[in-house]
């Protein structure tokens, strides 16, 4: 077989003018589907904990590893997990980004700072959240951070009960 | 193991495009037909079809595999769709390999197609559904976050500069200038990458592959039939795949251990004990420039943290000792999810046969590797090919 050439390849790249001139047609639709997800045993209790201003972890009955978010089985040991551990609401930044775009690729002026935070009291178990009260340019991996909670009556049992994490000394 | 040796005897692709006039079925047909004709075969010679396309949310077509089946040549045949996110394009080759290696079938047509352009305003809307319903989606996350977090972690652990990483984007986009399939071939500099818009620091616009429409196909046959269809079969001598946990924030993102496990499985099957010497050319998965480096390390093609240095030295150029992504990769050719993995296997097929034209690498290659990656920093899929 000879090396492939452009002429051998199917496919017609479209340009903006193909639509403007009505050369190509399309059909537009919006799929409307709504879901109501059960939080489940482990996540349910974790979310209840957030409502109380607490971050929970769990300890595996076999490897004794403490992890969060909680789960009813250890994915490493395939062993049951029944022991709950209250973790601290502090941790260490494992990685972070300074993000200037939304999911639809539209741009934002004030960047968001998503981060993975290794929660104190767990064995290298991080959760994803955002950082606040900090100049994004001054954030470093390894920085200590603490959760900034919503006021008690505003909490609903959601990850958003933590507004963000902020650096501490 | 009682498995039969399996050969690739034909390959086909469509152009990769931002938005194609054709539907997914039409693109599938063009790639499938090209692959069959390249092997001198017709659909009558094909006993089963292995198909892959990304999860249905991208197309808004439920059971999209069934929708695509006729374009893939799968009607009234044992037909099965498989997918593991971005890892699908190499996984579907493993899936096709299994059909023939097991002895169930003597011939299999592998087809992968993608229409990412259908999802509006941006296919990221479909990607978002992979995040945890309870503790991640409410944060208003976007897909770039996980790549930015992984890239930052990788750079920090090994003290790697963005300049070193940008070299991958420069290399792959330039390699794509010689690839007629390519969507965004470009001659750019490291400075262009660094000066391009910061989307999710450390990720800049030119660190990322585009979204694409396109299709790819391969014809697999048993050893007994291989020389009936070609005098240059390319053998699938090793396959490996591995899935890590969805608790992606619990692991250290600096190293893809699931890719290592997949690679070790494939190397063992292929009898490879020293991959750095025995793999001559590779198409590691490169949806982002840093990911080519990350994957080279996971594939054990170098030490952890060493891939940027090899890239700086030119080792991974087409005239280097270990050419990587000679096709132009996803960064240059495009990234129609499942089809892009098949594109990588097609490139290794043509390189081993000496049919890559202007893209043909300088060194003599007997053993090649193609790899894909996907899901929530989770899956590695690897094939080892020999001529």
C-alpha cells in the first residue's frame, strides 16, 4: 500500500459559510432529562457531617487506611468498612489550578482556584474544592489550608456547605 | 495461553475535522471501506465487527453503538461496542484482537468514529457528567481542572518547566504537517505555546488537542489467513489494559500507575523484558502535551521524570532513537475520542510496514507501541505491535 494522501480520505470539513449560505442542514434539539440521585449509605453520612460542620473519613477493617470521601468498602482490599473517623477541617494542597474558563469555554475575569486538598487525619486522601481569601499567584503545593464554612443555618448537607478552603500558617 | 496470533492487514481513516458534514455512520463507512480495500477485502470476508465511540452523551443518541452499526459494517453480524472514555480507541483494538485470538472468529473489522461537534455549546458539557454527582459537580467544575491539577502535580514533583513540556506540542503539531489526516498541523515555537491564552494554569491553549469529528478502522485476521491478504502483516503481540479507582483525588497524580500496569501486561504477553530497548517507536496518548511525557514514564520507556529530558535531547523526534507520535498525535492530527486511538494504531501499522511516506521515521523499527488513556485519570490501554 502506498502512503495515504488527502484524496484517499473521506470526510468534508465544514466552514462557517456553509451554514450561512444554507448549504448544509442540521436539526437542533435539547434533551431534557432530570435525575434525583440517592446519596447512598457512605456519601449520605458524609453529607450529614458537612451539615454539622464536620469532615468524616472511614477506616478500612483490613488495611486500616483512613480515607475520605467515605465508602462502605475498601477498593484496595474489597473488605467492608464500618468504622467512621472525624477528620480535621484542615489539610494540605496536593495540587491546584488557576482557571479562567467555564465548562462551556466562556471566559471568566476573576479566576477560580480549584485544588486537591489532602485532609488532615486521613492517609493521603484528598478531596477537590476551591481556594479563597488568597491571591492565586501566591498559592503553592504543600500549603496548609482550612475550610471556611457557611453559617450553620445555611448549611444543607452539601459539599457547598464548605465555601472554600483558605491558607493558614 | 491457547490464544491465536492476530495480524492487522488493513487500515483506514477519514480526515479529522472540527466539524464534518458527514454523520458518524457516514464517517464510519468511509474509514471501514478504506481499511477493507487496503487489505483487498470486502465485507463478505468479515465475520464480526468491534466498534467504539464515546459515551452516548456526546452524540445525544442513546445506544449510539447500535445507531452506528450499519456504517461500521456490523449488521447481521456478531457486533459489539466497547468504550473506556479516551482509552477506547486502543481498547477497541484489544477487543477486536480478543475476538480473533480466542478462536471465535477468523476476521474482525474494528471501527471507531466520533462526532464531537454535535454537542453544544461545547462537548465539555458531556465530559462534566464524569465527575462525582455529590461532591464534585456542585463545585461547577470543568474538565480542564483535572488536567491542570495533574500537570501541576507532575511538574512540581519532578521540577519540570513549561518550556520542556511545550516541546511536545511543538514536535507533534509539526509532525502533523506531513499527515493528510491532520486537523491542526502547525509550525509553532515553544514561545508560542507559552504566550498562548492561559485557560486553566498551568494549561495554556496550545497545550491542548482540539475537539474533532473523524473515524478510523482496522482489519484483524488470524495467523492462518494473514498472508492471504498481505505480504506485510503487522502482529498484535501484546495487549494490556487496566482501570484505576474513581477516587482520583486520593491518588498521587504525578504518575499513571494504571498505565504502568497495562504496559506490564502487554510487555509480558509480547515477551518484552526491557521496553526501553525493545520498543522502537511509540504513539503514547497526547490529548495534552504533558500527557505524552507522563505516559512515556508510565509505559516504562524511561525513568520517572526523565521524559522531558529525552524530549529536549531530540530522542523522540522522527529521526531520534525513540520517535513518539510521528503521526502528529492528538495535538496535531486531532482528537475524535475513540477514533484517535485507532489513528495511533494505524500510524504504527504504516510505520512498521514502511508506508508512512513523509512521516516515515529514520530508524529501523520492528516493535511498536500504541497507548490510550481515559476516564477520571483512570484507564490505560496498550498494544504492542511487531512486523
